[in-house]
C-alpha cells in the first residue's frame, strides 16, 4: 500500500509541475548514461538490490533505445535492451515487456520510477541520475 502512494506521488507531482508550465526535458536531453539503484520491493525473493546504468541512445519521435546494465564486480552486465516510449507532456518513460511495465518520471537530471509486475505488484523501485 505504501508503495502505491509513493508511485502515485512520482506520477502526479511531476505531471502537476508540467501542467503549471514547467517544461519536461526533450527526448534528445535523455541521451547518455543514467546511473543509480534498482531496489527490490518484494522480499524475500530471488531479486537483489543492484547498482545500475541505463544507457539512452537513438531518440526518434517519441521512442528512445535503452540498454539496462547492472554493475557486477565493477563491470556492466547487460540485463536488457528495448525501445522505450517517452511522453514529453508528462516527462514519463515507459516500456512494456513480459516481466512487467517499467515507468520512469524524468525531472531534469533525475529519473524515478518502478517495475510493476504482471500481477500488479511493485517489483522494483528505480532511481537514476544523469552521469554524462
């Protein structure tokens, strides 16, 4: 229940700010590496908290390529690659895949969001900061 409140705040507050006239970053502003944490929300589970780097490239219209790497022993290990959708009016990035729906809210040089599993359980909480 608490996570649902946090997720609602992640979605409503930035959307409200954009409605008040604050501009969301353009899709081209997302290009580069964003580093941070991916924290498990379902415990106990086989899930592990991780340091991650999301690499954004090749923006076109409302789509952008993302390579998600976890850091293991100081080295990147690719977890997945996909084409995400960016809604510039809300500063929201989304990606739908069989493991669930990723949703990140972009605010200047940070991204906050979650992976929601198909059973509607918040599985991971993500926090990223632009590193280049």
